[in-house]
C-alpha cells in the first residue's frame, strides 16, 4: 500500500507541476524592442489548452499504469524459465511477481479511473467527440469488459476460460489504445 501512496503522490506532483508551468501568454520582442504580449485567441483558448495538456498527461499516465498492470502477464509466462536459468535472481523475481499479483486488480482499477478522467478532460477541452475520442471510448469499453471478467476471475481463479477471455479482451483493448494514440 505504501507503493501506491508514493505513486499517487508522484502523479499529483506531476499534475501540479504541469498545471502551474503552462504558460497562457507568450512574450515576444519586435524589431523596435517594444514588448508585446501575443494573445492567441481569447482567454478561453488558454484554458482549453491547459485542459488538453492535462488530458494528455492523464492519458499517458493511463498507458503507464496499463503497462504496470500488464507486467504480470510476461512475469508469469517466464517465471519457470527465469528461476531455472537465473537462480541468483529467484528471490527478487518471486517478490516482484508476488507484488504485481497482489496489486494487479488495484492497478487495473486505477487504469480504468485514469482512462475515464482522460476521456472526460479531453471531451471538456474539445467540446465534441471526435474520431480519436470514439476510438478511445471503444478501447475503454474493452477495458471495462475485461475488468468485469478479471473481477470474476479474481473470485474464481481456477476457471481457465475467464483468464483467456480477460487476456484476449485486454489484448484487443491495447491494440485499440495503440490505434487511438496513432490517431491523436
């Protein structure tokens, strides 16, 4: 739990630094060395840009958290090989694997919450649902359905079909997230 408190504190610090350092006005000098303040549109445009920048930051945070949740998959696939071929890393590998196994559900919930926040912030900044927004909504839908199957899997770990369905849905969601990033 200590790890997640540190993670949330660092995300909050990143959001705060990003929000404070976004410049709303640009200062430039003309040939006659008079200072001019260029206003790119109305004051609302700078607020829209701030929301868009925050939305992008939340979106990339979602990708990072999805990666953290997905670490469990390759670790489980390579655990026997790694323990057999690299015995000196056995204790480290096992402790990392146990950590991600224990907090996988919580990390997935954080990823869903971040993706909801990302979508809402971007929608507020743009005022309409564009093509990449629809693609992101489809990715979120796959993530949500995979989360439902993951929750069922958490309660009944022996059902192999739930694990396969959960993994396939997350795979589709990751592919659509990749398309969403390319389209943006």
